[in-house]
C-alpha cells in the first residue's frame, strides 16, 4: 500500500510550549486515519504544518511520496479548524473562489452544495449563516473536485446531532469508495465508528500509531447478570478461562476471560452449575476507556 | 498569474466597499483639480493672472499641476490596499487560500497585483485629467514637455501602495493598520523629515513619500519659495525605486517564513 503522508521527526515550539516533539508516522493510502488527543495536544498544529500554514522548526514530511507543494494541496480537500470564507460573499461565490484555487471545474459546485444540504441558502451571504451551516460549507469546500485525500479537523464541530450523523455517514461512504481520510478529533465515539488507524498525541508527543486495535488494546469482555449477582460472581470465578470480574452498572457483572468465549457455551456452563442468566452480552472496552488509560499514564 | 487575477476579481466583484473606495479614489483625483482650476484659473483677477505668468492648467504646466495635486489625494487607494490585505487576515482566508492550493508566494502576488493595478489606475486617471484640463480648459497647444511629472507621480503612488501593503501584512488588523498608515503619511514622516533635515541636511528629503514630494513641487508655490529638492532628480527616483523593492522584499520575507 502506498503512503499518502509520511511525517519524519516533526517538531514545533510556540514560545515555551512544545507543541510537537519529534513526531513521525505514516498514513497509508485508503485508510481512515484518526489523529487523537486531548485539547492542546498538537493535532491542529500537525495538520497546519502538513498544509503549509505553519512552519515546522525541525523535521520533514512528504505528501503522496513527493516533496510537499501547492500542487499536492490542490488534490487534498482540507477543513482546518474554523471555516474560513469571505463574509460578504454567498456560499456559491465562495466555492467559486475555492474551485479556481484548486483549479477544478466550477461545475462541481452544485453537487457539493447538495451534499452539504446548502442548496436552499447557496445565494445568502456567508455572514448570515449559522455555525452549523458554516461548518457544512467548509465540508462542501473540502469535497470540491472529489479529492482522493481529505483532511478533516474536527469535522463535526458546531453540528447538531442530525448533522453529526450525516457527517459520519459521509465519511463512511467516502472511506468505502477508497479515499484516504485524515481526521483529527477529540470525540472518540466518532473515531471509534469510522477510523481504521489512529495516531495518539499528548502534549506534542506521539504515544502510538497504527491500526486501531494494535494501538489501543481493547480486551473483549462479557457482561452477565443473574437473579443473585453475588452468587454469580462467586460462581464465575470457577470458570476455567476466568481472569477478572468487575461490577458494572445496574447490577451487571463485567467478566474478562483469557480467551474468546462463545456466549452460548458460557450460558450452558452457567446453567449446568444451576444458575440461569437473565443478561448476557459480548462487549468491548470502549475506545474512550482505552484512550484514557493510554493518555493518563 | 492570470488565474490569480481571476480569483482576486471574484473576491472583489461583489464587494461594495471595494467599489466605494474606487469611486471615492477617482473622485478624489478629479474633484480637487476642478476646485483648484476654478480658484486659480477661472476666478483669479486678470492682473494677478499676468503676474503668475502661464496658467497652471495650460500645457506644459498642467502635467506638473495634476501630478502634484493628485499626489496628495491618492492615499485613498493605499487605504483600499490595507483593507483588502487585512480582510484576508480577519477572515483567515489567507490561510484557506494556501490550504486550498496556493503557494504562499501566490498570496503575495495576488496583493501585489492590486498594488500595480491601482497605481496604473491612478496614473491613467491622472492622464485623463491632464488631457481634460489641458485640452478642454487650457489655452496652450498640447505638449509632452513636463509629462515626466506624471511618471514621478506613478512612482510615488507605487511606493505609497507598497508601504500600505507592508503595513497591512505586518499589522493584520484593519483599524490599527489604517491608523498607523494615515499617521505616517499625514505627520509622522513630516516630523522625521524636519528633524533629519535640520540636523543632517538634505538627506531628510529621501524618506519614502518625501522623495516623491521633492520631485512633485506645486507649480506656483515653487516660484515663490524654493521647493524642489537640492539633489538631482535621479537621486530621488533611485530612492523611490529602492523603497519599492525594499517594501516588496520585506513583504515576501515575512509571508514566506511566518506562521499564517
């Protein structure tokens, strides 16, 4: 698989703040790559360097295997931080400017306006837009010319729940069509639902990068419940593959096993011991838990 | 470059402030000439007219008169340059332009385009003013003698616009940039010129805008007090070209290196 973006030892300092500290990783083509990290961890700084609005103090990077230049940026749809448009111009006229800078056809404008749900307001001035509409326009601008690579910095910012779901679906569809998506977010729920790879930043340092499950180890566990959970907790400790039991919410037990357990066989084992389960669910440690464990160390 | 000019056109085409500035700028170049023409040529007593000699709006003097009068009013275009530059910083569209696929150099070129375009507009408007006043109201036949003053004027406007570009790029905030620029052209430079002239002599006449002023003395006043500079015109011209180059170099240096 070819590499879309390759970072090599990138460092950036703002006064006394080390925003990025020797960050290196590769983003393979066709991946949905989440850049994760708490606020102020260096996500936007990293994407700013990649898009040439910020200058790195040290290190280098390549875009699509080449020395970065405007020619590559024209092939990437980017939404960085806030939506930046000419306040006095309409959505349509703003997109005309973007299309001309990207050297792509203006004929693609109706398609992206439709995609962003802005057709009805396309001739209103940008300054009259709500926060959510501005964000939608920024997404529309990033989609202009149907680029193979998208850089989305907090794409769901300012959107209502319907808008968030729409953006998530859009990202999924784009990913399915083979596009590479680089997405910075602190909303782990979002990343969990769409990303194939992650890089995790904290205070400018890269904590890990690669496929999601390799970076954030998330053991499978099973949630069980019975009429008497105390007795059930005692019983489950005798299971041959048992590792750990933790009380979860609503009187349910979270049990971790050494190996993958078939729920049917677990149910049958409990029944043989004389306990009938009234709750049985396979579960995974949420990305949020795994992320907090990793970033708090 | 054509692509850049097209994009700049898309940015201003529907921007009302831009057209107000252009209209005001053109008015400010033509109206004062009408007023001065009225006072010094139409309404002046015959005897005084003879004392002054040739009318200011007759060829060849009209070249110098229009250039000199307009050198006071073309600051409006400088304010337009500051507005266009600081708008980009306010809306953060300078970042977006680069993100979307401009080189940083292209952004500087896009604003340099306005510097050149507005300088040419000022030059052409002044040329039209010369032809109107000299041709329609003047009594002397057309003459190219003295047309060099319009060239000096073009260079002075160019320096002033480049200074505005630099201030806009460095200060970024519209209000502050305009106040600093106006303060500089209205009195700060004058004070510096006076101080340097007093203590160090004629070199004080080589400040960016003063150098142009020294080349563009007002015709009648020039007769009453020695107004034009002591150096040869070439010195002032060289200074104007050097300032233009310096300001453009500083703008490039700033925009190619800084975080946007």
